[in-house]
């Protein structure tokens, strides 16, 4: 049995590969029956064009206190 959880990435600023509209990204984490966790970053077009893809995350903002 696996458990899947999706968490939105708030500092993702990518665009759809099909229509260039802004995309939303989620970290999808699957906890497998052996206890290991597989994570993947998935981006989805904010318009209904249907595009979604695994992507790399390059944050443009940071979390935590300013330096």
C-alpha cells in the first residue's frame, strides 16, 4: 500500500510548455510500503490546455529570514 500527498510549491514561477501561460507546481510524495519516500515535482498549466510535466525547481525566492 502506498500513501500519496501533494503539496503546492508557492515559489514556482515556471510557464506551460504548450501555451506559455503561468504554471502551478506541486511536490508529489509517495510513501511506499517499505517506508521509502519518492518525490517528484509536477507542473500543471493554470489554463485548461491540459499540459503537465515533471520539472526541475529553480527557486526565485527563499524561505526563512533575510540575510
